[in-house]
């Protein structure tokens, strides 16, 4: 018997943004779905509008698994992780141990497949570029929605994340920010008109 998928299903219990007051709580399972959705959008935009060769299926699959180690470690807030280099190295080591713990639950015939998703190899750099962009965009959209709901707690994070995503110099990210992101700051009535 393997507890692997039972563990992954527990991602819904891991809260994000723990240092901030939230009008709408977000968990890691929701976040992973949103990152996968945005990854798909970015890859589609890259292919359809900018003629780029992108392995959309691989990028979306990696997006679904990009935070699975948090089922073991919890969501460590960015300001904590990046407080200094020693903490960041410690967090990365902890994430590595969590990945090994999860991989130990995977039956041997499936280890290669899930191992490559939990600990992507160097060959995944291009696909992970889309996932990282989508991860930052998802965080930006969370901040935009919180600010639109009147929660000023997210004002600075929103501004910082917008700067980060714009500095990525990815035309598909800029397209997403221009065409899709503004809707996240509107009400249901406004987006239904």
C-alpha cells in the first residue's frame, strides 16, 4: 500500500499567505491548480501569438506538482525564505528532504515518472520557466483580488509581484497581464456585463 496520493490530497489543508490577513484563504491545492491553469495559458499564448515551440503538456504537469513538498514542509512565506542566504539554503535542504520522503512512498514501477515531477531535472529548465512565471502571476492575481476586496494588507506584495513579472521579459506574461489580469480586480457583475 502507498500513501503517496493520500499525502498529495492533503495539500488542500496547507494554507498560503500565513503572515497576512486574507479576505479569502488560499490553500496549496488551489494554488497548484491556478498555476497549472496559468501555465497552460502562457504556453498557449507563446505558441499561438508568438510562434514559440513550447511543450505545454509537460509544463502544465510540472505546474501541478511544483509545490508538492509543501505537504511535508508547509508553505514557508517568501519573506522568511529569502530573509538571508543561510535560511534559503536551509529551506532548500528541507524541501529536498521532503521530496525524498514523498518519493519513498511511490511504488517502484512509478518512481521514474513521479520522481521527475517532484524533483525536475536540468533538462526541464525551459518548461519550468513557464511554471515560474505562472507561479508569480498566480501570486500577483491573489494580491490583486485581495486589494480589490479592500484588503490593503496585499498592496505592497501586489506592487512587488507586478515588478517581478514585468521584469521577466516574457511577451506572453505581458499579454496575460494586459488582457486577463484586470478582470481579477472587478466584481462578478462587472465581469458578467
